[in-house]
C-alpha cells in the first residue's frame, strides 16, 4: 500500500474563504453608510411636573328601589312614576358625565320586568350616563 505524493496532494482540500470576505466587506460598507443616518435628533415634548390639582369628590349616588308591587323609592322616599323623569332631569340637567351621580337601581325579585324596563327607558331618554344595578347578597 504505497501512496504517491500526487494522491496525497490532491486529496487535501482547503475551504475557499474569498466569498465570505467579500460578503463581510459589503456588510461593513452598508453599516458604515447607514449608521450616520440613524443618529439624528427627534424633538419630543415631555410632560412637565406641575401642581397637583385635587379632584372633586364624586356626587352621591341616587338609590332607586323598585319593590315587588312596582312602587319606586328615591333614596328611600316614595316617588310616583310620573315624577321619575322630572327628578332625573333635575339631577342630570347641564351636567357633564363626570359630574352626574350614579343611578343605582335595586329591583326586588318580585318586581315585574316591565317596570324595570320603563325606568331604564326613562333614564336613557333623560341622558343618565351612569347606571348601576344593586343586588342582594
């Protein structure tokens, strides 16, 4: 088993790194050209610390209770159905949403759904923006 010098020389192979160097040089040139473009100032107006403005307390909520017979109670005082719209208008007239009191409706399980639907329709027509439902635990 004799190996010749020609066979040993031809079996030895080296990796050709010339294309790799060409690619690296092109990438280097691209980064050198684009890096100055990335360093420009952007004017930004940041919020400045100012005096703390106290927020006003929210208005007291309106508790509207509907009992089993369909009677309405405005903050535990009896309220005729005809006076509901006028009472809600007084509370919401000329007030923005943040200044309106929350209408908290507590309906008895024995109350008819139609009474609740009528109350909600009146509240929507008047412009009440905050309505909540209170339930028994």
